[in-house]
C-alpha cells in the first residue's frame, strides 16, 4: 500500500482535570466514530456504519519495550464521502510515534488523550449514539486522530505506531493489545509478534489466542495468530514472554483471587531452555515400536499410507536408535523378537517386511498391545520407549472388552512405554484409544476420511526427538520444606506429560490462601534426575487475569466428561440396552452436578450443556438442567463410542483437556465434524452472562440457579450509571456495561439491572 510520507510527531497531552473533561466535544463535521478495537459508530441518523475490513498488528518487543504498528483498512459503503474520527484505546504510558493514511487529504493530526480526557470524549460520544459498547474502553488512554475523508464506496487505510514500556512480573514480560470482548466484533485481526531479548527467551505464551511460535535464536522468537479461528477470536490480545533467569526449566505464575474458593485460581506455565541444539536432542535415544493394523478393512490406499508412515518413522531415527514392527489382524506377527538398532541392513529388511504385508482377517487389538509392551529393550543403553499404535477398527478378535484392554495398558507396561494411538478413519473405539494414550503419558490422534495417514503420523513423530523432561512430577512445598497437600487442589492435569523440544507445561488449579506458593518440578532431565524449584508471591494476583478460572473450568469439565465416558466402557451397547445406566452410580451423578455448576458459573459450554444457552432453558430449574445433561451424556459420551459421532467427542474432550487459551465463542466440533459456536452466553471480563428474553443475566446473580429480582435499577446515561461505571473502571470490569440489551449484574453485593434501551 502507498502511505502518505507525512509522518507526524505527537505531543503528549497532560492529564485533564474535571473542568477540562467538560470541554471535550465532537467536531460538528464528523459523521462516524471508528474504533478498530470494536466497530464503527455512525453519528448521523440513517447513515450506514463504516466497515472495518481488516486490521494487521505488527508488534516488536525488544527487552521490556514494545512497538506496535496497527494497519487498519476501512470501507465506506455510503454513496457520499464520510468524515471519520479514529479512536484507538492504548495501554497507559503509551507514546505515539507515527500516523499516516493513504490518499489526498489535509495534514493528518492526532493526539494521545490521557484517561480523564478520554473519558470526557467517551461521555460526549455515548450521549450522542447511546451505545453501551463504547463503555468497554472507559479507563484507557485514547489516541484520537483528526477528521479524515473516506470516499463514497471507497476504502481508506490508516497506519498508527505507538511504543509502550511493558509490565513485568519476575522473569515474565507481559504485552496487551486492547480489543473488544464482544462476539459481535468479528473483524479479522492478524497479529504478528517478534520478541528479542539480551536474555534468552524460554517460551512465549498467549492465554487469549492460539498462536504459532517459531524460534529464530535463543533470544529471538516470533509468534502469530495464523489462520481462522484465531483471526476472528475476540478479546484483548495477550502475550507473555518468559525469560531464562536460571539454567534448565523456567516458569511463571498467573493468579486470580477468588474468596469463594478460599484463595483463588492459578496458572503455572513452564518453558524449556532456549538453546536446545540438535546434538543434545539426539543424545536422547529412542526405541520405537510401530504397531500396524493389517485387518481386511485396511486394504487399499490406507495400507499403502500406513506402510509409508512406518517407513518414514523408521528412517527418521538417529543412528543407533532402535525399532521394531508389530503387525496384527486376527493374529499378531513381529518383524523381530525384540527391537533392533537402526542400520542400513535393518532398514532394508524393514522395507521388505512392510512391502510383504497383506490385509486380511479381524482386529486383535489386545494381543497386539501385549506384544508391543512386553518386548525387552535392545542393548544396555537406556532408551525412551515409544509405541506408535495404528488401527482402523474396533476390537473384534481375542479379548474385546474395552475395560480389559484398558487395564492391560495401565497394569502391564513394564518398560513404561508411551503409546501414541492413531485412529485411522472413524470406525474406531475413540474412548479406548484416548485412555490407552493418556495412561501412558502420550496422546491420541485421529486420521479423518480423506486425510493422509503418513502426514498425521509424521507430524506427531517429528515432535518426538526425545523428551527433554521425562516423567515429570509437580509437587507443592510447604513452609517447612515438606510436600504439602493443602496449599493447592483440583490440579489439571493431575499428572503432567513429558516435555519435548518446543513444548511448554501449563498446569491450572486452585490455591488455598494468599501465602506464597512454592512448587517442585522433578523428572529425568536429559536422562538425569533433576529437580527445579519455583517460588511465587501471590501479591500480583488480579481479577484482570480472568482467563485463569475460565481455562481451569474448561479443563476440569473435559476431565469430568471423560470420567463419565470411561465409566461407560462396558455399558455401551450392552446392559444399558436393558435399562442399565452409568448414572445408577451416585458418584457419576455427582460428576454431572459439577459439570452443570461449572458450565453455569463460568459459561464454558459443550455439546452436552449447550442447552443452557438457549432462551427456553430455565436456569432456575437445576433438577431439569442436571437431568438434561445426564441424558446428553448417556446418549453421546456413554453410548456413542465409535463412528464420526464418537471421534468428534474425543477431539472435543482432548482439546478441552489441553485448553491453554480462551475460547470466547464456546466453539466445538459437532457429530458431523462441523464447527459450532454458542451465542446465547457471553464472557465479559471475569463474568458470565446468559441471554434470557430481552436481557443478559450475570451468572453471579443466580442463587441456586434462580434469577433474582434486582435490588436497584439504573438507567443508561444517568448520574447513577456514571457512578456505576466509575466503580467498575477501578476494578477493571467496565466491560460488563457494554452489552447492548438490558443487563442484570452483580456489583458490591447487590443485583443491579442496567436499562440500556
């Protein structure tokens, strides 16, 4: 794009007092206010809003200073030119360094408005357009540009650059790009971030968006939002860089205070060293057993892809690493009695062995696992045992009971091999493959119809250079230096998985009080026992870390659903047909109660609780909500274990268990593999709102699910409304007033109905 060369320097405005706030007015010529972080607001009745077509944010973080360049594309759908004011919320302390737009126009001007003056401008705009969506950014500084024309039916591009000194918490540096939390703000934002530091960067983490990360050097990392859905995910863009303050594993802690749980919620994120060179990775020797399903259903392209995938894995081993091949149908066969070292000779023999495989017979999953797990290791060098287990069907031969196969892996794995399962197609027992993988600190992968087996297996195996930290154990240490079981609870995951190169550890839980937390992370670090200790002061706990309890609830719900699903291992298609149900067990009924409670409190909905967001659902009838949830769980999680409708549940549950970023839209994959999102529930700041009739109801106002009568009613734009906004700004919760319809909120122990119409 061609931008004007008239780059301008901006004078930083001084904080304005109450008297100055009254003097801020809108230019009479303005027809639109454009807030790229939210949307466009017409100031003249009958005019269509401008369209924010795209926003590209280029962020450069050098040590503790960030430079942000925002490139905004606007389109004017009206038949006449439009005069627009651009308002951009920026963090406190921002300094604008450049501003330009393309096309013929008067000299552009812009200035940075401090918080008080920005609030005055907000007041004048809100009074004119009467739209509560503007209130979300009250309390921020604002960049206000001069009037600029957008031609009739044409486009305009605007570019703005500002610098900020970033906040830090110990070895963590935090970046924030303000954006609307509204699901209605669906303009695509492409964010790219380059991080460089004199101190090596252990890892970067975004709790707000799924980002792709690339390491260029120990002190340089790049991240970006990639493709949809991250491009459309609303909410502020948050990114934290964890610097290496010590050798080995480095960690940081986000904390959210909540008296309801006796302390609050925490998120621990740990990263590996930045300078993991190839030699150190290869020193972690692997022993890989590829288990291939050669039943009759594998005939055709699937068998060809599996052969290619197996060969790709074997040839990808380092010299001296070991492998074996187990192939099975009704019976089980082996390439060698035990794993063999990789060599030119063994590779040639493996290639010939794979070429001779012919599909036929049934599917003896139990005996194939027995052979893969019981083999002794090759040589005397300790190796990491990895099993890549592929199947395209249900167990039909030998021992076929799901619980029996599951128990085999849990109790008869003498060499502690990690079993990475691959479901090829949809006719697989998805809960079984999930449990086999999880019980061995591995993961399950599903190769959907029309996907390539070789590609999927290769993607997983490329990550398995060997774990940098194997068999990690996370413990909480009390003031006396002993392991404590009282300081934290409800950890998810309860057992961390191995950390491979490029991985990071994310653990969430609840803490009991405000005393400092100390964790001990131990495991085999480059094949040597190693312990890392981390101490965290909870004084930095803040409600602005609202993503922490939501992520905890997301993972917790996924674990509870999986417990019910696994409990139905031998019920589905069996005794249940005669009227038996897993919910005859009172412990499983309690799990359903907890799923409904967490879904209602945190607004984390799934395919089993989506009914909570429908307007016809009575949040006050808890018994009916629990019954409906049980019906959904029985029909789907328990009874549907194979087919596309079984695989989609595994995809959703596994995704939920690993959730590391907010999912405002409550998206999941339905039983037809379509992406679904829920619009009847909104998460704003740290609050959850359900739409009921013509208003939004804060879940915090509900008592035993009942919607209460308001203690007071506040009219939009009134003096009381302004006081309420001031109070919420101090808490960082002003966004709860931005919902467009009437809103029932909980504030200072009172239920307040805000009338926005």
